[in-house]
């Protein structure tokens, strides 16, 4: 397979974050010149798909150009993603997947979004690995398998390090890291539905006579919870006076005048950044960071999980 690829593709793969103006030929078309994916569904707006994944505005133009393969460049103060149509199409055909071309564009967009093109020093190994990791993250979010995300680099990258680019093994590892980071987010979201925007103002029910009947039915104990049963205390910014705890059985409980009410559960996720999530019928899901902070969907701190 590699011999076939080398016979149809020339130049170094992903030449880097910056290309001098003299090395770039006149662009052949505007942003509408994206290549057509060789599938029955027709052309894909790859750039839009990538930008939708990362949630940032595209402050660059995409143009087909007479470049060896693809590059992220700044020309006359304007940011561009330049790509060689023949290169991309040949790569997709040889590997029999358009994910190869997507990974190239995602890699170059990664250079722009990581600020690599602001440097005049040209390509370097660290920047390339960051762009590779970005590519892996984006492709997983778009639905690619790990092997699909790695296909282009696996086929084309040099085995050994060069002055500007890492060797194949390091680049595959970076793509894998980005892919797995996205996978963790997807799995965590699946296990813990995204909290809504009212978390910061969550209000627990009062203990008036109209609500005590409900509390009584869910009471774990009529007395205060024993200290040895408490694993952590939950402190919410919106309800600082409430006595809420996580027990050694991972129940979320609340002390009331009528006893101890079980109001939810501490659940484990598959995310390394947010290994746990609090769920309750009285407030939306709260993600627990590795240092015990409670965050809502906007990443805003709304409380803390601490020792009692």
C-alpha cells in the first residue's frame, strides 16, 4: 500500500504551520473549492463540520492552491488553509476513505487555532504534535474510528524524527491522545446528561409541613447522619446553609428537621477530567472535577465537594 501511495503522492506530508509567500502559488479558487468526497451522499462541507465540533468561528479562508499537499499560512495579513486537490483526492482514493483528507484539513486548522501561524519560525515538532492531537480530537467528534483518524499519518509520515516533524510513532500517539480525549467526553456525556443552565441557582425544597411528607418517605434515618457514614460534603454556592453529604455508599443525602433524606447519587464516569457526576431529583447534573470542584455545562464553578 505504501508503495502505491508514494507513487501517486509527492512532497512531505503536512508541511507545517507557516509557508513563506514566495513558496505558495496563486490560489486557484475560493472557499467553495472544497474537494468532493467520493461517496454517494455528495460533497461534504468539511470545514463547517470541523468548526461545528470545536465551536469557534473560522477566521480563515480555505482555498485550493498549487501547494505540495496542505498548509496553514498567513498571506498579506489573511489566514488561509491551502490544499492541493489532486493530493487530497489521491490520498483518499489510495486509502479508500475520505477521513484521510479530513485529517489533513483538521491538522492545518489546528495550527491556526493553536496560534502556530503567529510564529515566523516555521514548523517544529511540538506544534506538529499539537496539531496532530487536535486532528484526532476533531475526527473522533465527527465520528471517525481511531484507525481512520490515523490512516494518513500511518501511511505517509517518516519513521524517524526530522528537524521540523516528529517521527511516525510520536504522531500516531498524539492523534490517539486527541481521539481518546474526545472519546472520554462522549462517554461522560452519555452517562451523565449535560446539566442545564439553572444549576448555579439551584434551590432545594424547604422543610415546611407541605413537603415533609415527601422527605419522610425517603428518609434513610430519623436521626442525624453518623460521621463515619460521611464520605464528602457538598457545598453549593446557591444553598450555603444546606447540609448535603455523599455517604460511603455513594448516596447523596440531605439533613432536614425530620431526618436524613436521600436525594441522589454520586456516579462514576469514564472521564479523566470529570471522574464523577452528582445526580439528584432536586437539581441538575453537576460534574465533579479531579480537585473536587462542581461545575455546570458552561464550566462555571457552582460548588465544591470537600471533606466534612
